């Protein structure tokens, strides 16, 4: 029986020839990433709960400070210090203030064929390069850090056969929100969303990141694309080589298959308070907004900044709106600087912040207040996600978000 | 009979024939500044006082800076209250994310030489850089001015500070004001005006003068004053009137004290934890390990400051495990810095560049620290608990010194 | 002349406004919510211990730093009857007058003071402590007027024909 990409990656990591859904295997992890959301908890457990603690392979670890940057209170600062000191002591790759963790991982580490655990739910992003990335809690992370291994229950794969091409003005984010709207927030619970087909070929690595990143919002264990020429070209540009390039076998077994026509996708919005409450954007036009956010590991790359800049050039942010623009990494910021995009945003009256999780994380930067409304390119719109419990978050593409920031209300791009 | 600058401004404003220190006079405000952190209290007191309209909406400026971007759930309440107040009383001058209040007041042309200006922030003394009498007040006082347009003041005595000569290359105006505060003490100029003059002062850019005027309050001063000159005229985009040109201390003006400095004698210094007047030369502090550097604030967040930092940081990287946070003082400065390639240099070095605003200086967010951590900062205060717990050490320095420390990961002098 | 007694809390030189009320609490909606954090960076337990009628005696430059008027408001809200210091920072001084918080300058009392002792104050005249009399300078008339009116808000309300 053939295997899917995800099954092949797990098999290789387990050191076996074949795995099938439902199997439980012990796997070697290629890489482990932890950010300032939970690393301090991991460090505490390492020191307090283990006798003779050791790290299996520090070279496989990456610690990234991205959630509360710059730090907003002494507790955050203490947690970050704990993380920093541990990284320093154990010579673990350490990134602080350089951007959102998943962006840094994609720019600097992820290779096709790898099995990567991250102490963050959006670790599924790495499927854009044909790697199996999945989010775990700090205890699983600790185990992985200390042993270099973990157990995995092999998930089923669900095939998303993409056909056609996205229309002008419709973006990968609209596509993924549409899919999530269709299958529901637990539509692929504990499954792998495998994206393929001729439509997949029309998507750049950036586009694929947008899709894979949100797969967890459909309950998936991960999202994945085959590492084709497009992925390999991206990888080469970053100066890395694949660990292994896997294709799904013709006789691989899928739990379900969908065919998604990209040309039929339109501009959409996920309404408060659920990522799967997706409607055509035109149905919510006119909703007044207080804040707009362009950024996050989902939609904060140069491609999205170009789209936003293209729309806002020569125009101004509405007086009543706070428009936060936050590049996903320092590399993206530098590129945006070169292309004059930061100047366009500054000129328009936007608030441009350093690369970090910012509004999406909703903890300390651009928090929204009582009864306020946010339109965002972040990953989630759960109740209270971006601030006050009474506030409302709408999710949309960079284009929709920027157009709305100018209008002061939700508007079609 | 001779007058000091503050006496001349007050005479001109009140129309009084004579004016002397100790007199209690009523001045008319030429402009007032209210910022986001206190607008809810200003609005409350204004309405509690029973005023129905502003004495002159055009003379009032509302600036959001302490809370941009919002970091706590109730921050946006300040914006809503501010917006509502401005709308209700016809205020047109509202800046919601353009930068720090004290930067914008002169940059956007709200203050002219000879003006009398009050603001709801202690560093309102900043506008003395263009020869205005400007001072910080509380929100109740501000509410009464908004209704009446006037405020009582006691005419202060003046300390004249004369600086002659050429500054060494590694010294910035920040080092001058820190040294002066160290010499005077944190209350050495309480209730006094500080007048700055001399060849060194004349050579200084308006930006450098701003740093000095900004920190005058840290010696307790009521205000700081610089004589308006061609640099002032260029900065303010005006032609100086006869009155404005006359704003210099008279030879026979009566001064409480005259302090003289030779520019060549200044060295880079720092204000040590946790008092602004605890001054030591950087050379005596070398080697102290640090965790963070902050370059920004109304004291030192201008183009000149960012350029000084960029000069040190060019083609180099911030030390491992050290954060460099850069917060330009205004949107305009951010854009100019981009144009001049400064932002590129700073980001290449690994700086964390945030949106123009008060940032870490006001200590609500923006790089807060925890027990045992140390920061070198270019702002104006290093009080206990200002940037985190009371076990955080804050050293105040010039942008040049701060940038050098960021590279080294410890306190060092800029070469 | 008004006379009162009170138990004394002693604070040092240069007690700044970041100590009196740290910036992180300035977005709380009311003085009542803020007052529990008064003096917290220096003496976290103090706000909870101050009782109505207590007196603060301090060194020089009390209230230096920010123009935040919450500083004198919180001291008043905690029940402090007056602050007697070697000297006051000027913005804090004005803000206190405007809020009816009684301030008095006295150069020597601080040096002799022991925390927890009781002193007797005769406003604008002297402080009596352990048999000694410490002179207090009187306030200028315009400030006396504001205080007599009950603070600046009351003075303005009167001006606007209210009350």
C-alpha cells in the first residue's frame, strides 16, 4: 500500500519502511522550536521536574522571542530572560526581535522531509516546504528536547485537489478561509491537509504558507504540499538543501478527497467569533472598524505588504482607525524598506511596528478595547482574542484589510 | 533696567511695565498641549468646572503618544474620550499616531519664539529650545486654562548657563545637560528659569538645544530658554520679529547665578540608577554588562540622534543577547531617517525599530525589564521602577554612547 | 488656625512621581483603583498601612518628576492629612494646592523625625514634636485663596456661577 507525503516523513523519522494511519511510532525529531509563549515553562520543568536533565542535541533546537516584543511587563521580561539565559547556557540558536517564529523558521531552517515540533500551534506552516511541522505543548516539547524523540499517532491524510487559478484581487487567504468555512473548524481534526493538483502549481511558497499556516484552524495536525520545483527554488535561494523530497504514492490512501476550484473563490471574511464562520466579504461591508492589522505569520510577508502598499499608496488611513502594519520578520522589513513600502505606509498614517506577533497575539501591542472592532490578517478571531472580551475580530486578506483601513469600515478591496 | 529672557516674555505677554522675580502675574496661554495619558482627567475636570466651551479651540493641541500603540485593554478608552472631547469642543489639532507630543509641538509649528505654552507633561520645558516659555502642569490646571485661557505664575529667578568653546567629538548635548543636572542636583533649579548662552550654544542645532531644554525639569526648573537665532527661524519657518530677536538676556539683567563651562571640558557621561543627578563619566562605568539599549524619546529621538547612533552602528551588529530598541520621536523623523539610509543601517545592525511614540520611556511597555537587568537609555528619567521592577538599573546616556554600548553588550565609550 | 495631630510615615529625598504612582497604573479609571499601588516600587506595603489622618514627613524635592496629578490625588485618597517636606518639586506643589492636599515646607523636622511618632501641626505656623517647635513658612495669598475655595475645581465652579 502506498503512502502519503506525511506518512513517508513519519516513516523515515521512525526508521521504518512503512506506516499507516492509526499506528503509533517513536520518531526522531529533526528540529524543535519554542517561543516566548511557553519556553519559560519548559525551562522550569527541565530544572525542577527532571533528575539529571540533559539536552539530546542542542543543535536541533531553536528558541525565538516573538510574542511580546518589546516586552510589556516584568513578568514577560522575566520569562524571556529565563529563555535567553537557558539558550545562552546551552548554546541553543536564539532569535530575539528578529520576527515571528514561523517566519524565521521558514527563512532559516525548514527543509523538505523534516519532522519538526514547535511549541506553537501554527507550526503547521512548514508544510509549505514539504516538511511535517506540528504544534505541541511545553511538556511534549520538553520530552523532545531531552530525548530528541517523541511518539506520534500517524494521522490520516485528506486530499485537497486544487484546480484552476485564483482570480485577480482574490488571495490565498481568501482560499484557505473558504476551505475552512466549507469543512468547519474541526473538519480535518487530527488529519493532514494535503494540498495538490494543478492549482497548487499556481501557488508560490508564500501562498502555500498562508494555506498550511491556517490548517490548524480546521483542526488539522498539519498542512502539507509536495516539495516541487517552486519549493526547491525557494530553498535554494535561502541556501539550503532538502533532507528528502517526498511525493505521495499513486496508491496512497486518503480519508477524504476534495476538489477546490480556485477560480470560483471570492473575497471572504471570517466573522466573529469563529474562523469557520466564513461569508463573502460583500455581506459584511459597511461594518465600522476601529483597528486594522496587516501582519502575522499568516499574512505579514513581503507579498502582503506589497498588496497593502499598492492599495494605500497616495491615500490616508481613516481618521477613526488605527492601522497597524507589522512585517513578519526583520528580513521582510528590510526588503520592504528597500522597496519603499514602509514609506508608503508611514505616509498614509499607518502605525508601523517591529516584526513580532503583535495584534494577532492580542496581548500587549495594538490591543482593542471595549466594544471595538478589528479587521485582521491574523490567524484567529476567537472571543477576546485581540483584547477586550466584548470586542469583535473579523479576518480578511491583506487587500480587504487595507481597503477597510482607508474606508473606516469593512470594504471590498 | 535689564531683563532676563523669561522676564521679557512675561512682560510682553502681560503688558506689564515692570516685572521682577517673585511677582505673581496672570499670563495668557499662546498654546496648550494635552496628551492621551491625561485627557480623560482633563475632560472630567473641565466639565466639572462648568465650562461650556474652550477659550480658543485653535490654541489647543491634543496628541496621543504614551499609548500608541495600545498595550492595555483600557488604553483605547483614552482615545475615545480624546476624540469625543475634540469633536465636542471643536478642536482641530489632533495627532493620533504622529509621534511624541514634545516633538510635534515644535516640529508641526505650534510653538513660536516668545510664546507662552503649557502642557500636561513635565517635559513641556522642551519648547524653550525655540525661545518659548513653556512649562508642565497638572490636568486640573489645564482644565482651568482651557476655560479661561490664563494661568497665574510666579515670575521665576534665572540661572544663566554660559558654555564657550568647541565640544569634543564624542560629546553630545545630552552629556552637557546631564553634567549640569549633576552639578545643580535634582532640585538645584527648582522654581527657576535656566537660560543657555555662549558660543557652544550658538553652534548647536535646534535639535541639540531641544535635548537640553527637555531635561531642564530634571533639575527642578520651571523652564529653559535659548535665544532665537537664524537656526530657530529656519526651524520654525518664520522671519524673527523684533521682539523675538530681543529675547536674549540683557547685560544688566539680574541673575540668581551664572554658571560657566568650557565646552572642551565636557566628557560623555551617564546618569546612574536611580536618580537623574547621579552623574558619572562613562569612563568610570566601563565594563558593566547590560541587557538592553533604548534609543528614542523626546530627549533624544530625533534625526540627529538616530544619525549619531547609525554612525556608530554602521556595518556592525548589536551584541548577542542584547536588545537595541529604537523609537523615533515622530513620523516625519522616521521618514527622513529612511530617506537618509539610517533605518537601513539600524535594521542591518539588528535594531528593534518601533513606531514613533513615547515607547519605553514612559515605562508601560516597549521593552520592560525584570530583576537584575540593566538598560542604557537616551530618555530623561531613570527613577526606580521606571522601566520594570525596582531591581532594574537604568543608565541615561547620549545616543552615541548608547549605540556603542549596544555593540559591546556592556557600558563603553563611543570611539 | 487649624490644628491637628497625626501619626508620621517617613520617606526620603527625591521621592519621585514614578514611585508615588508608577506609569503602568495610569490607565486605571479612577484614583480609588490606583491608590493601592501608591509608593509600591519603594514600599509596597505602605499604601495598605496608611490610615485617615496620617502625615507624611519627607526630605528634599518631594514629588519630583512627572506632572501626573494622580500623585497628590492618591496621597489624599489614602487619607494623608498633609505632607511636610524639606522642599517640594514645583509641578507637584501646584497640583497639590489645586487638589486641596495640604503641603508645608520645613527644613529640620525630617532630620529629627522617627517613623510612627505623632506630631501636632498648626497650619501655616509650626509643628510640635517631642517638645520642640518647628516653624512653617506661610503660603502666598493666591494659594491660600485656592485652598480656601476648596481647590481649583471649586474655585472655577464658583467663577462659572455654579454651587
